[in-house]
């Protein structure tokens, strides 16, 4: 039996309310047709911003690009650059930077995966970058899950990156045009991309609060970084998106800083609080080479207080 063409598959799926309600891809196909007025068979090349607009977008994301670059390069080495490229976009889906084999640059450009190309859902329909930015969660769009027929040769694995204020800042994308890449491999690589995006988000958060202590809270159920930035007075002055959700923080709350212990207690999880405090003490001791007095000074507490907390948290003073 002949397989229906891509356009028919998209339209039949969109017409099924049940499918649209239960599937991320079907919901995105529905948005692509009903809200963005797109046609699955449109052959027009990917939209691009002007050179000046790209320069401005890159300047606005300068710190994120600087922090992310080492991870992007490591990621490409890990997955290999044979038919793959790693992309970082802004929150509007504009590709700010591409990492991939120079010998395949022409192929990537052919697919519209060049710097300055716009891969928002409004422009390209269902795709890894745009749908990730809409859903604000990791997504994998494998080949014919794309909205446009011209993109069905791609497998795209994406994860969102949130800035130090918890706002959507970027999408990290791995796009592959390898013919031998199956859906199981795409899903596996999706996990790698998600881990890399979380690492970039954590690094960017720390870079945004130089000189501040970073408290690592109990892991978010989705693995997102739960980080608090604390000043010398033990007041919380910054929180990642996941930390804001865990501790019920917003911009207004952070504008009137509260002690870290008060905020950690609001999670209602004493184990999570103990874990965060124990981690902070162990890191201070490690940085001080095991010298309790130096660690106490770094934490802004007395030596006796440090020993009391270590005893409460079951931390061996000898480090054994």
C-alpha cells in the first residue's frame, strides 16, 4: 500500500482533534496551519535576517555565546561532525552560531541551517528549534515529523536555555542530515543535547553573578539546574528558572533579598535543605584545602558554627 504524501498526513492529523490533543507534533502541526497559515508543501527557502540584525542579535547574546562556545565545541566532538551540526539560536529562533565541519558548510546552508536563518515555528512550522522554543522543553523532531516537506530529511534534537533571570534565552540544537540516523538514535542524542543545555544554563548563571556564592539546591525533577546566587550577607540575589519554581521566587521577591536559609526552607523539604547546605560546606572546605578556619571565613561564619553545622549534617571534619 502506498504511503500517503507528507501534506496529506499533516492535514489528516490536524483534522483529528484527538491526535492534536495527545501529540506534541500534532499540536505543532495544528498551530502551523491554523495560527501561522503555513502550507506543508511550501518550497521557499528559510527566512533570514539582515546582516545588521544578526550582528545586533549576537551582541545581545554575547555573554551567552562566550559561555556556551566550549560546550558547543565539546558537543560536536562527542557526536561527530559527519552530517551533523550544532546550533545556538536566540529566543526568536535566529541561528546565532553554527559549529560543524567546514567541508559540509554548503550542505548545511542548503538546508537553511546558516547563521542568520530564522527557525521559529511561525516561520518554519514544526521543527526542533521553533517547537522547542514554543514548548519551552526539550523536543526531538525526527524527519517527517517536520511540518514542511522540504525539511523531512533532517533529524533535529533541541533543548531550551533560560537566562539568569529565568527567561527563555536560546535553543541548543543538533541537526543531522545523515540518512542512517533512526528515530531511536535521535531520541538518544536528544538526551545528550538536554544535558549540554543544562550545563550551559548553569555556566551562564554563574557568569552572571561573579563573586557570589552559588548554592546548588536539590535536583529538579526534570534535571534543570536549581541554583541560587548568594551575596556576602547570605542574602539570595539570583535564582535560575528551576530554582524560582522550586522556591516560589520571582523578580519582585529577588528585588528584596532574603536569607538563603529562609528561602531554602520554603521548599518544605528538609532533606533538600540539608543537601544544599552540606554541598556548600564541602565545596568551601575543598577550596580551602581542608582548612576549617579558611572555609568558615569564606562562608562568612565562625569556626565553631562551621563545626556545629558539619556535625549536624554528618560531615567528617577529617574529610574521610
